[in-house]
């Protein structure tokens, strides 16, 4: 049963967002046994405020209507590529509190993101799942909600630790 209200983030909600980002990153690191993220709540709060205020990053929150508790979020940013035929959206984070999972809250957050993307006239929305097989259920969730595998794996290079400047 989905008893969630989905709405764009407000200034008063930033602390809840930062808390949930921490929960998401810790869950990924716990399941993969990798220290893949350097989470600093204060820095994350500053970054969130800056990106949202500059209209570079959009967040929608799910709130339990009965308890007024924030129970999930989805974030989006805009990218550009020739392969995508113009502007497209990317979902870097989607999180639902564990006790609220399997209640269609994630699906409601995705629907809000898709509606937002249509209004932005994006050609598509892309997402990368956390590592498999630990997050096979996440992959199945996206596929069940209309996403298709487009190939590849997400790779990164951490530029804050790279000294090569040529």
C-alpha cells in the first residue's frame, strides 16, 4: 500500500535528504564490502544546496502522509550526448527507507521523475544500478518500471586523487 506524498524538495527538507543519502551510500558499501564513497554530511548539505539552487540537480521526496516522515527520494540531473539525440536526464540516486520498500513508493518516485523529464523535453532518462549481483533486485525494479538495459558498466576515476594533469 502506497501512502506516500511525492513533492519537490523544499529548503526545510535538506537535512532529511542528507540523512537518506547517507543511508543509501552506507547500504551500498555494506552490501558490496567496498568503501566506494566518502560521505561527509556537512559537505553533502553544502553541495545539495548549491546544486539545487543553481537548477543543476532536482530532488523529489516521498513523505509518509500519516507520520509526515521523509521516507525516500529520487534525484535527477541533465546531461547531453549525441547518442541520446539531445538533452537527457540521469537518476544518480533513488532511495526508499527499508521499512517502506515493496509499497510502490519507488515506483511513485520514478513516475514523478518521468513526468519531470517529459516537461524538460528530455529524450530519455538513464540510471546506473549499484553493483550486481548484490543489487539484482534493484535491476529488476527498474526493468519492471520500463527501463531497458542499454549496455556497459559504470566506471569512474576519482579526480581528487589523480595527479596526472597533462
